[in-house]
C-alpha cells in the first residue's frame, strides 16, 4: 500500500483473488507472481481444418459435432493415402496435463477434471472433489464408447505427450484437446512439413453449444517473500515498480527492444521480482483483432505488441509457416480469443484449492491420483462403467473423506 506504484497496483487489481489467497488473517505474507488469469489455463479443441474442409464437414457448434468430426477423421481417409491409418482424437496415457487430455469430453457433461485435481463447490456450498462426481462417470462412458468405436488411438495407454507430438507431426491426428499454445508446439512442426495443414482452435462444447463450465487450475506457481530480518523489505516492491516502469505495453520501440526482446528472448524475465501482467495476452489479442478489423495497417498497435502483430499478418497474407503458431494463438480467430470469451461469460471454474496444499492432501493425493488414473484408463479401454462406483467408494475410504474434511476446514470459511 505504501510503496507500490500505480502501475503495479493496477496489475494486481487484474487478478485480486491471487492477492487474497496470499493472505493469512487479512495480512499479506507473500507477493504472488501473476502469470495469467485462470482462464489462461483452460483448454480448447484443436481441429485439423484442411481435413474437415476436404471431407465437407461443417464447423463444430456443439459436442456432437466434435464426435462426428472424430468419426469422419477415423473412417473416411482424410489424408487421402487409401489406408485406415488416422484417428479422431488424440489421448495420452496420463489423461490429464496439457497434450491429448480428456478435459474436452469432461466439459461436455459438466465434469470438472484437470491435472492437479479439481476441488469444486456443490449446491450446498461444500467443497467436493470433481473426479468422483456423477458427471465424471458420464464423461468416462462417452470416452469408453469412443474408444470402442475406434475414434481414439487404440495404443493411447502407452503414449505420452512426446508420442502424441510425433503423431500430430506425422499427420495421424485430426482432433486434440489442449492448451492455447498447441499451435506453437507441436502443430507448428506439422505446418512446416506441410504448409497446407491447418489446425484451428474451437471452444469446449457441451451437447447444446459452448460449454457452460470450463475447468481451470490455480495459476500461481511461485511467490516472492522477504526475510523478517531484512533491513529494507520495501526493496522487493521497488524492484517490482522498476520492472513495470521499464517493461510495459506502452514502452517506446527503443525501450522495448533494449529490455524486452533480444534475439526473441525476454530480458525482462531475468528481473529477480517480476509479478507479470495477468491480462496481457488478452490485451495483445484485442489489439491485433481490432487493428485487423479496422484495416489500419497496424498503426494502432503498441510497440510491445508489434512483433506479434507482424507475425500474424505474415501468416494471413503469405501463409508463412514460421508464423502459423502466433496466428493460431493471437489471430482474430485464435485460441486466446476463446479463452477471452470463457472469461467474459463467466464459464471458468477455478479449483477451490487456492493456496498451500494441506498436509492431509499432500499425504493421500499421490496414492489416490494413481488409483484414479488406473480406474479411468481401465474404464476407457472397456472395463465395466460400474468400476467408477468402486473407485469412488475406495477414494472415500483411502483418504478422500479426510482430504475433504480438511480442505473445507481451511478453505471454506
């Protein structure tokens, strides 16, 4: 309150929940690194557009459309080589994480699933674990049906994210659920090999249209603190002020090139205390979208955003494969725009575990997550859907109830 500049305060106000989660009894104990608002951690569908157009399939408007696209990609020879060697949806053996995840199918039924485990509030206001809710069982049944029909790679159980990348780059995958940056990796490597290949981002859907609830992790991965013995603890805030003064979206081109970019490396990240700009990606997307709509040749683009605008235009005008990734992310129909929409329509559901992991969760979570992965994988591959009920029963007995009790006592006040 005393030392922070107006700019630093403005940045923290973009994500006030992070500051509140850094307090104990209304006293701030650490400064959170504000990497991005929760929506930035949400997933999107990536659909191979050249295949979709080749097979005369409409753009997806709901989850059933996604299923039909997966079905066509698996059965109708979208690569035109006369062999049945493509599959609809990429899925990795760990099910959760970033690449080839089940979030898209889960969101279709309102199931909140995410890498670290989603804790959500039920109708009574109690914090409960998302992985044991009835909606999750419904999502697993759909995944099971997709696997049985051949829409999912039959070898998903032995494929990690590296193998999924190889499948994408070799042109075997048509649909994938993952984060906003998949156009930068691994899809860009496919585009470099085949400039006619195009994946486009679409929002997660339910059976009626765009999903009403989309899961997000808690996006604070580190905190900045000062020893109680430090003679000048205010220095940490002054460093933040300096970083924001030098590196911001209103910088001149000269300052930007000196401090922000050198051979495409962000020098500002070397600052020992940098809190980030939670909504900067949304700002870049809005700026590029509005400039293209106004056809102003980039005259309205701030210096800090100009490189990305130029790259988007290189792909739009010349289909430069080196610029595909930025276009797929920040172009007018890019993945960041989808995340922006999630936030605008309040579709983002953030896990209720928004701070230090509780001792009981730390003790039991590794075992329960291993059990969860095994149960879910077995069900997808054809085990009885009733195995979900057995998993839920064991989850409660083997530490789940104790975790639920503790997280409510600490985080539900």
